[in-house]
């Protein structure tokens, strides 16, 4: 197997492993969660995008982060860089959840709770 093919296989495996762990760890708080990986070749990086909703009404939100392609090819390997990237996505979802908890009530929500 050529070295480039092996490196791509290693990157794909690392991405898929981290993605599975990320989806599993967020399943309880995000019933709808989609992770996408988009190449940004002019900037030599990959963009990871997490689109999510906290409730069945599907008010979609999104967080994203980037991973340098050179980092994925570094000696430390892609696992480290993808773990950090998914950690940043997780932090973004956590921040969105906190913001949602402290957001002012909408008119509909105030009527529902009798305010």
C-alpha cells in the first residue's frame, strides 16, 4: 500500500472514531446532530461542522472548527488533531446550551408559563 493511501486510511479511521465518540457523548442532549467534514484546499485545512438541535422542534444551530492538513500528517498523527477538533465542537455545543438556558423567554413561552 503506498504511503499516501495509508496516511489517508489512518486519517479516515481517526476521524470516524472521534465522530462516533462525539455523537455518542452528545446523544442525550442533542437528539439531532450531524457532523460534516469539508475540505478547504486553498487554506490547506479541513473544516468540521456540527449542526444540531436540542429539541424535537429542530431549531438548528451550528458550530465549526478547522484542522490543518499539515497537522494531520504530523508525527503525532491525526488522532490528536481530530480529538482536539471534536473537543472544540463539544465546547461550542455546551456554550450554545448554556446560552439557550439563559435566553429570555419568547412571547409564546411566556404565555405557556402564564407570565
